[in-house]
C-alpha cells in the first residue's frame, strides 16, 4: 500500500503546504522513501526553514515563507495541504484538483475498511467510542485523523484489511475527493466562520465525507440537525442511509429513534437510555446512537457493545469532573466552543450554579444563547473576554449575578467565592479559545490547575 503511494508521488512536483505537525510528518514520510527527491515546502511563518532541525541538512528542499506563501500554487502537481490553511479569499480554480491531504491519500492508496466521523461537536467522543466498541470485539483497528497525531506518523502500522476509525474535521474534508466506507455526520452548528465565507460553505465541506461513496457504503446522519437537513436536500446520496433522531419519530429499518426511554431500530430495542452511563446528556445519547448504528451495520455483538458504551469514560475537557472542593463540584468543558454545546452541558449536569463563559469572537450569533441564559436557573455568570463581556452586558434576569473578569485566575477565584455549596461550577466557554489560549486543551488544563491549587482552605 505504501509502495503504491510512493509510486504516485515519485514523479510529481510536490508542495507541502503548511509546516506544522502534519506538514512535518508529511515531509518525514516522503523523505524516508524518496531520499533524493526535491520537495517544496510553503508556510506563512517567516524563515521557518532556519528554525527547523529537520530541514537544516536537507539540500533537496525548496522553502517559501512569509506573505507570499500562497503564490503560484498552480505550478505544482500535488499540493499536500495542512487542514488549518484557509483559501477563503483566494481564487483556487486553477489548482483545486491538485489539492490533497494525508487523509485523502490514505483513502486512495490503502486497502482498509474506513469509518469516518465528522460533526461540529462530538467527533472525538464518537470516534473514540466506536474505536473502543470495535477493539473490544477483537477487530483489528486503529483510531486516526483529527483526534491526535497525524496519519503519516502511524502509516507503517496500517495493515491490509484493517479497520480504521477516522475523526475528520471540516478543514480536512473541505477538498476531499474520496469518502469512507461508513460516513457519519453527527450534527452541524454555526462554527468556523473565520475559515469559511458562509455557513453553507462550512456545511458543504462536511458533506464531502459521503459525497464520493459507492452503493455498498453507508451514510449515517442526524435528522435533528436543521442546518444539515437543509444541506442534504441539495445532495445526491449514493450509500445506504441510516437516520438518527433523539425524537419519537416513526421508526423504520434504517432509522434509530428514542421512544419510551429506549433506542429502537425498526421494532428492535438496541439500548435502554436509563442505563447508568458516564456519557451524560442528550447529545451524548445521540453519539451513543451512532455507535449502535455501526454495531448494526457490522453485525457486532450488541451485549458487548452496550458494555463498552456504559463503561466508556468521557474524554478530557468534555464535561470533565475536576473534583469537589469546599462543597463545590467543578467541571471542565473547555471543548464547548459554540453556544449549543454549552447549553447541552448545562442540561446534562442539571445542577449548575456558576457558569464561566467567553473567548474569541468568530462572528457566531449569541441571541438564542442569551435568551436561554436569561431563562435559566444559573445564578452566577462569570464572563471572560471577548464574547463573555458582550454576552454579560445583555443579561436582563436580575436573579443572575454577572461578573466581568479578565483572566482565568480571576474567573476561578470569583467562582470559589460565589458558588453555592453542593452545586456545580462549570467552565463551558461557548466560544473558541484562540487569541487568549493556544487551544481548548490549554484553557482546560489551566482551569483545572487553578481549581486544584487555589480553592479556599477548609
């Protein structure tokens, strides 16, 4: 499989676009197998090649850095693009067909069975859950993609006929021309409007996950997602469709619904929603339903799948219980970068007394979120810049005390003073972390550290 990929690349004029973690792993992979090939690398960072230990001794590399890093892209045969690079204000018509990625090359050249998962929220949880379901049934599988290290870091471990579970972001899917055998779209909410011109463009990128499927493939999607439903009306669906809904809709053989506290497919009961589980809330139940659908498609042992679901532990930064200190229970939900995710977390925990919000303003509409907060039982709203400050100013419910803070330390110190005993303080930003933190992980880790270090003494 690697041989076929190398044969494809060996005579091509290649550009690695973006030299972060993924770009570096692409370079290392190509250089390992094509030691003398000239490789072009382009990155926005000025003189990035001088700072790279990888490139210092390589005479067969040509680097383009700085403001002109996106110039003359049409002159290359293959552009292996890092997901984070946006072409939003660039005419790409001359080289669209040349854009590829590690994930697309994997799908093109490797004889494996693939399950792809995307969605605005829940990708990592659902991908990991499905991977654990497969692993616990003795299936030879790997978890790759947006979830962690780049695909090419593990490419030597991929064996023929293996099953790969691939978490796929909209950025990874944007120019994808291949689809997975099982393609899953969990949901679509307003997000990443700093990367796409319109919400429609964002939704269209997500739909590439199933666009190139064949008749024997499967497409699983939520029918509760308004934005997704609107986009699907424009799409031709080739794969076999499975529809997921948290509502009590008419059940069919290819539709999973919730009725009388049970998950059904047709007349068959798959899961009791009253089971004790660690994945809390309605949106996590939806994630579980996608795993149950995969169980049906692959004809797995349902009892083993249910055991895996019920014992599955939430991933870090996703309604993560930090601990109980001085009678207050603290939760870290820094992954919640849109209002819908924060609302879901509040409702999953039920006993939230203090909410910490705020982050980078990416043009998301917060009006429904503000209305929700004004009608909620939250008593303390701690607002961090920049979205938190603008939201806090629009809170009209006099029962909610609004605290404007500038830093996470101020937020935690305020929370420990105002949160009632036997209740919850929840960090759930409803906005991106960029501009203030490296990412949601750094934000969550700092929050947890401050909670554990600066709680009031007994």
